[in-house]
C-alpha cells in the first residue's frame, strides 16, 4: 500500500517534470528515488497548455474523496487529483500509473479524450495502462450493502431507490433474486 506522503511527493515530482511546476510543499521529495523521467513530464505541460487556460496558472496536485474513480484532471482549476481512499489501497507503482494517465490528459488538453493523440502522449511519458482504471474501488467506504438470497454482495454509495436483482443469479430483473439493502 502506498503512503499518502509518498503519493504526494510522486505527484508533485511528475507535475514538476512534465507540466513545468517548480517549488511547493514537498516538491523536492522523491528526488533521486529512481522515478526518472517523472519530473520532466510535468514540466513539459507548462509549454503545451490549451489556449483557454492562462499560462500563469500552475498545475497543482491534491487528494480527493472519490471512491469510484482513481484520478481526475481538472482543466478549469489546473489541478490533478487522486482518490485518497484508493491511493491508500494501491501500490505506489499503480498510483504512479494513475498520475501518468492524468498528466497525459493535462498535456493534450481538454478536448482530446482517450483518442490516438492521448494514447501516444501517454505512452511517451511512460504510461502503460489502458483508457480507464479497472482496479478495485473503495467498497469498504460504501454506506449501502446489498445481498441477494444466494448471498452475493453489492455495494452502493447512494441509497438505492428502485428494486434491483442479482445480476449473477439472473440476467434480467427477477423478483425472486431481489437484493435487500441495508445501511452500514
């Protein structure tokens, strides 16, 4: 499991290397730690900012409270965030890949999505993953737990408002495979 201080140092190093941001709390952390190439990646982004974004605004990093997504690249605030819950669950290399994914978004701009230009940029900075993260979500944080009659468990972050049935027991809605929800 990655420690949040390590993740913050890694994120700030990546942003500094590829997006051109220098300084800030903990920016020196991770230097000489074998991350090679991460600092340059964040530094290059500063020279390739979208026209709609003022070049004076630096890219920053923070943790957020997301439970179903791993990272986010916010072009309006020029901020890259990673889920605090998931960063604590994943190994540091997994978190590094999430950060590289988001830095690639920052490098190509807001209208590119996960197309060929994004894929090429992501690969050039060392990203080896896919378009989306398919790792485990923070289901232990989900306040709603459901169970079908066969014992399969389901997790929701919002209160279920409609009847649902187990997708493992029946392919379509089936009242006999209904999920009973309880709040933790």
